[in-house]
């Protein structure tokens, strides 16, 4: 599995199994944990200059920014 997911259907499928940990409204990021594996994920909008924030991206991260 890739560390970055750009397909919206795959993002939605993965998010349905994650637990939301924190929302960062300033930077348009949402942080999740996959309880079964302990993997940490970040939903972000890398093309935020586009209308509506652009398409989301789900990226696996080593640790949360506040850790």
C-alpha cells in the first residue's frame, strides 16, 4: 500500500475504518489513526489554491505534529 492515496473512493474507504484524532482548521488538515495497525494518517489538501481547496490527499505519517 502506498503512503499517499489520491483516489477519492479509496480515501473514503480508508477513512471509514479510521478514528479521527484532531482537526487543524488553519492548515486544512485532519489527523487519523488506524486503530488495528497504529498507523497515523493525515488528510490534506495539497492544491489548496484551487476552488474549494482542491482534491484531498491521504498521507501516512510517522508521527503527529504535536508529538
